[in-house]
């Protein structure tokens, strides 16, 4: 009998500038991983180098609002003047195929996933210190000083919600953060509540 394991829905969250994207990319480089990334939809302008359908699906506010009405998002949120959301299609399909689906999203959306998908694993990525976060936001050079200021204020509000997550991971070094996340994913798969039914089936099928 083959054990057909369902993938995990992993929510990688935390304040803007903490390095979620870099850690996610490092995760995809890990050996023996089976990740799939859920490309989000947004109404913000494309940054130089970003590719539609790879980094985000870039849409107008009207298009985004239409999709909200049609219930086409697993979660969605407004973040510093723009909408961001996880398209619902594909997520369940990929989980059934046994893939780990990674969502890289902000806090409000992560907490919507918490309510909707009870067995999702929520990881809050934190910087080693606040200065690291601020420096990163400023050095990215893609936002105006006003937007950077707003993102810093938002980050301070987001930190206060970290207690709602399952895990807190420090992004001191990208590879270390990715290693810690891999350890969490392995441990989550081994949790009794996730795996007991498979072994019961094995025994019953004897
Ligand atoms: P950025 O504009 O820097 O690409 O993203 C701004 C924030 O929105 C980041 O914290 C990013 O993780 C988050 N974000 C990206 N995609 C989604 C999404 O689909 N849903 C939610 N709720 N947040 C998202």
C-alpha cells in the first residue's frame, strides 16, 4: 500500500523587509524539497525586473475587486494602499498532489488562512534586530521615503501579532532561516495528528 501524503500549506509571513522572498528562494534550493510557490495577485506597480505571472499577477483594482466578489481568493488584504491576495485555484490541487504549498504573505492575510485552513503551518519571520529591517527597507531603493515610513509603521503593528503564529524563525542568515523552516516542515509531517490515519489504514489493510 502506498502512503499518499498530503502536502502542507506553509504560510511564510512577517513584516515587509524581513527577507521573506530571499528565504523562500533559499528553501526552493534545498535538497529533497517538494515545494510549490503560490504566485499572489496584486494591484501594486511592477518593480524593475519583476515578471507578471512569476513574481505576481499584476492586475487593476477593478479586476481585483471583481475577483473578491467572485470568492476567488483564499485570503486577501490591503497593504499600504494596494491589494494583495492568494488565488484560490491550484492551492488545494497542489496539496492533494503531495506538494508543500508556500504562501509568502503579510500578517492580515496569514491570519485569514489561520481561520480558514486549520492545519496550515504559520511561520513568522523576524529580523535579528529592528535596524536590520529598517536598513533593508531603505536599501531596497524601490519605494519612496513616504512608503518606506508607512511600511516601518506597519511592521511595528505586525510584530505585535506574532503570538498568533505557530513558529517564530529568526532571519539572521538566510541559509540558517531556511534550515530552521525545513526542520519545522519535517516535524510537522511527523506529528501524530497528521500521520496516524495513514498507519491505521496500513494496519487495517493487513
Ligand atoms: P511587496 O509590495 O513588498 O511585494 O509586498 C508587500 C507585502 O505584501 C509583503 O509583506 C508581502 O509578503 C505581502 N504579500 C504578497 N503577496 C501577498 C498575498 O497574496 N496576500 C497577502 N495578504 N499579502 C501578500
